[in-house]
C-alpha cells in the first residue's frame, strides 16, 4: 500500500508545542558525543531508497503551506506553516525480527519552530521519532485521538542549516534503541508490533533534503554461558519493574557481578564511572512521570549485559517542598568534629583544617549561619563530649530542621565482629569500649528528629557504617544519607598543611558549583569519582536504611 496523508494536525501540533516550551525554558543536557557502540552483526539489506530514480514512487506535490519533490537524486520536504506533514510507505518491516531503520538527511532551513523526524508503524499504531533545532529528541505515539510522549532527551547545542544528520531506530530481541548522528540517545521497551510502514515527518517552518533510507536485518549475538549480572542497590527494586519515588533527583547505584572484565557501563546511553570492584553510580534527573532506565555493560570481550526498569515520579502538591534543603520554619545546623592530636593514637595532620575549611565554605556560600555551627576539635572531642552533643541535638532540633555532620578523625574496624567505630581523642589503643560504635551513630541519626540529616565521614573504615542495614520504606520525603571517604579500607590524611584528598575534592566541588541548588547526589557522584581517580580509595554514599530514611534527597541552597 502506497499512500501519503496528514494525520490529525491538531494532535501533531502538540508535539511542536512541547518541544517549543522546552526550548524556551533553557533546560537542556547535551548529548554524549561519543562513537557509535554497535552490538550487532549486520545481515542483509531488506529495503533501501536513495531517491536516484524514485523506484519506490514517492509522491510529489505542492501547496501553499508545504511541498515534496524529487530533485537531483534527493527528496525535498518543506512546511511553511505550523502544519504537520507525514509521508508513509509500505517497506516490509520484519516486526518480530531484529532490524535497523536509518534515515539520512540534510537540514536546508532550520527555524526554531521546525521539527524533523522518522515515523514507523501502521494505520492503527504510528510512532514518531522527532528532533528540534535544539537537539531535543522525542519518541511519541501518534494515536488517532491522543499523542503521548514515550521517551525524550534534551540537547543544548543548536543545529545550523546545511548540516548532514542521521537518525537510527533499532529493534533487538527485547528493546527499541535510538541513535542520533551516531550517538546513542535512549532505549525503550519493545512493543508487541511495530507495523510494516515507515516514512518521513516535518512540522513548523522547516525544509530538509532526505538523502537515504535503509532497512537492514541485524543479528545480536546470543551467548549460552551466563555473562554476569547487574545488581541495582538504589533505587530499591522489588519484583516489579516499576519503582515509585517522590523526588526528581534520583541516584542510580549498583554493582556488576561475575563479569568477564568490565570495559564500559552505560545508563540510558550515558557512560558512567565504574570502579575496580564493579560498583557504579550516577545521578538522574527525572524529566517525566515515567522514566525508563536502561543499563548496558560491555565486557572487554565485547559481550553485553542489560537491565531495564522504570522510575515513576509520583506527583506532590506544589506547596509542599518534599526534596529541598529549605527553611520550612526550621534551620540548617552544622556539626563538625575534627581530631589531629590524639592522646594515644597516632596524630593526624589535616583533620582540623579540613573541618574548618568545610565550615568556611558552607557558611560563606551556602545556607548555613555561623550561629548554628558547632565545632568539636582536638582535645574537646572526647567520647563523652561527642555523645553529649548528639544528645543535645536530639533534644533541640525539630522536624523542620536540617543537620549536616562532618567527622574527620581515626576510624577502627573489628574484623572478628565486623563492626566499625569512630575513635575519640581520649580513646586508648586496642580498647574498643573507648570507641563510638557506628551503630550508635546510626541510632542518633534515626532519633534526631530532623527533616534531613546528612553525615559525611572522612575516616578509615568509615564504609562499615552502611553494613547490615536494609529497608525499602519510600512513602514520604524524610532523608538520612551518609557519605564516607572510603569503604572498609584505610584512607589518606594528605600532605602536612593541606587537606585530605577527600576533603579537598569536596571543598573544590562546593566552591566551584555555580547553580542555585545542589542535590547531595551530585556531591556524592562527583567527589567519589574525583577521589577514586586520584587515590586507591573507594568513597561510598547512599541513604542509610533503618535510620528513618523515606526516599528524600537533600538539595543544598547556595547563597553566594
């Protein structure tokens, strides 16, 4: 069946309005400009069109608002007003097989209102992959009565006229994958049927020169031997593929198990850092109600392991700030503990300087008042004083207050009991009763009745704070997070007169951050990556389970 027609113009105009609103908002994340990572062994060419002799009888027509014509082996499409144009052809897409559909075109006129794209499907179900001048790309379902956006990604670079582009739609066994100019954009769970037609899309003062369309069969390698597993720690996955959250910023954190040498890890096409033990994490801003997350790990032998799930953002009343570090009738408090001069343990060089520098940055550039800063340094930092201060905070702080705790000092880990400790200034060597058990700190984080509490610990073996705590109560916005300079390992204090590598990375990030709001996910992600590159330490950050965390995420407010 060969035909060309315009679907409901009012519905298609919805796509144009959506892209224009995003363009004006100024929000955008630039595509990852990296090489095309192919997982496929390409098979025979199923169908192609190079427009040299119009072998597939593409229609030519002209009206006051749009036209299509063949010229010198190219197919020209143009729309002069905000009216959509779709031209479809029957090309025999193998709906239940693996294939790749690729469109190559040149932009001739590219006004801000213009959209260009590829459509595929049939008369009952039509999908579109459209892109605007700002590089925003959307996968949409063009229904007869409703248009829905299935997936999208922003781009902050502008396209100019006379540029060549390509758009690729790939169907594998379980996924739809989309590429723009050779760069992976996003994936979407494979639908039951894709139809047998494909075509071209234009809308809103645009003109393009379509150069080539190809449909190729592909064969993704299958491996009988298990390739390993992607384990997700955050957000907490149950048996369902859907995770419901209330906060726009979410940390995706997991581990690769039993891989044959890890080469690269991608989350929705964006490469993320993975350490030698297979741990990876990134912060994801949720841009829609349903956010499809697709993870792909490429081993050094060229094999792929995948995992997919959906993060569903639940709506919250606009008047309720569920994820902000803001003053809702409460205050932001800072507790700093730094110990260099121990009575029995070896002296440290930079712990006190670290906490003073952190205090300076937070009170100068972030929403912390000096009058609500408590510092316990050197000889003051006895076991009794630290616990007494935590007791006092437990009595004074209320449900609208926020608390940030920074500890820099010795840490201790008992391998036999698998318990970790802070070491106060007056602690004797090898006298565990003199130490402060991590479980005690954990209990205070749970019982200090703040809205948000964030603990940062720069100490040896501080990662033991996370051990053996489990939970999945994500029903409200309270948060209890911790960030440590290492896992179950010794960490470096740094050169005399400087900062520890962890503190320096944290300070540099806080000073250099130039936006008004800073989610702590970004702190953890950036500082961890920097410290891991510079040292052998493996920083760890996540919500603390069984400590009152309910799925919230702090966002620090910058004031200077």
